[in-house]
C-alpha cells in the first residue's frame, strides 16, 4: 500500500477548474488500480506553505517556519505526489511556486555536502510524482510557457522522480473552449489511464 499526497493549486472555483476536473478523473482511474492506497488531498490555497510568499521582508525567517519543516517531513513520509498544475500567465499558480520555495531547503531536501562534482544532490529520493498540467493554448504555441517543465526541474533537483506528465492543452481555443471541464478531460482519457497505470 502506498501513501499518495495530492496538491491542489488552482485559484479558480472548483466547478470551473480544469485542473480540479483533471485531478478528480486521474484519481478515479488510479483508485481503480490501487484501491488500498492512502490518499491525502491538500489545498495549497488554505496552507501557509502555499500562501506565505518569499519576499525581502520574509526572507530572514522564511525557511524556519514550522509549516516548512512539517511539509518537508510530509514529503519524506509519502510514496507518491500528485501535482495539479494549471498555467497562469505562462507560469505555475503562485501557490505551487510558493510551496516549491518552502520545501527547497538546503541540507533538508538538497545538499552540496556530499557532492563529488560540486553539484547538488537531491535528498527526497523516496518520492515519485505525477504532474497533471493544464494550459489554455495548444501545446507549442508559446514555447517559453513551459510551466510543467519548470515543476519537474525544480522538484527533480530535490531528488523526486517523475511519471510522464499528463497535459490538457488548448482549453481556451477551438472546440475545447466550448466544453465543460469534465468534457475536456475526457478528450485525453487514454493519457490519464496510462498515467494511472504507470504511476
């Protein structure tokens, strides 16, 4: 039995959120294959590690907050991580970026201490992650808007391994724009099922 942490990051209401619909559908398929796994769902909009941003004023104590240490311990205690990752202005939601800032802590989640070449060594080696990405534009329209690649790189730096990203792209244009979030998600159901199988 695995312990699975699910991070909700959207700033939109649940009923209109594509990432909420995608996460729900993925978990439905995942639970069919892994009925005994423990699922822990957390809304970063309601957590200090999703809303307490890194600024000049907060920097002196930012990485010493109890919530930061608690979430690092949580990441080290679970087996799998599911990340809902919608695109906002070609980037991740601020809740997700803030979470990454909090858990990227030297000598807790990465270290240079034991590196032979001087590069960082990730310390969260127990974890496999699944990114569930959403973006308004079709894939490739805006090459600088690689929000899921940023998440994979930033958390990969900490030692986390990744399943193949599921991406629901183009939700704001063409036929997809006329559908509900649930209907949009069904257009990539094969990708969702494959991700659930390999995760």
